[in-house]
């Protein structure tokens, strides 16, 4: 057995997770998805402001700015893939007849309104919000190996 593993107490670890804070953190993170999607869609050619100095323009102009933007965009693409992957892992988890993965996709990826979602699932508003909180908690656990979980000391 690895050093320290024999002293690990799963129940103690699970009890130390702050569920409400983890749900809040997952919600805040997923609310950024639209911003991330917009970053990926931006054409880097639009970043360059035209210069009115009358001088001929070379192709090297803002190459470091362009390179920096492309690197950032690739990082964001990877992050979005990880979000989608974590949500897909939740498709089989059901809460009150709603798939956690489908619920998060509708709410945060396709940006469907809460009312439309709970009417589509034929559930009450309170059942929808309980299901959404469960889905957010599951996302906090699934995304990047629990990076969004809040652990109390």
C-alpha cells in the first residue's frame, strides 16, 4: 500500500465536503461557459486595429499578440472539451426523471430558460431546482477530478 493511503478515511473526507458551497462554485463556473464559447469563436484577425499611419504593413505586425491569442483560444477549447466530457459522464444519472447531463446541457450549454426546461421535463419548479442542484453537485465531482468541490478543514 502507498504511504498515507492506509490512513485515508473516506467517510471523513465525504463529511468534509461543503455541498452548498460546491454547488455554488459549479454554478458560477458553468455560468462562464458562454464567455468561453465566445472566446473560441473570435477570429484572431479581428483583434488587430487598423493603423492609419500610411506605412505599408508587413505580415509580422502583431505576431506576438496573435500568437498569445491563439494559445489562449486553444487552452479555452481544451477547457470546454473537459466541461462537455464531465457533463456527458452525468447523462446516466437520473434525478426525478431528469438526466443530470441533459439538465446541465440545456441550462448552461444551449442556454434554455429554467421555465422551458421544467415544463419540458413536466416537473414542478421546486423539483427542477432540486434536480439542478444535484446535477451541479455531480458536475463539481466529475469536472477535473473534483476540482470544484469545496472541502472544509
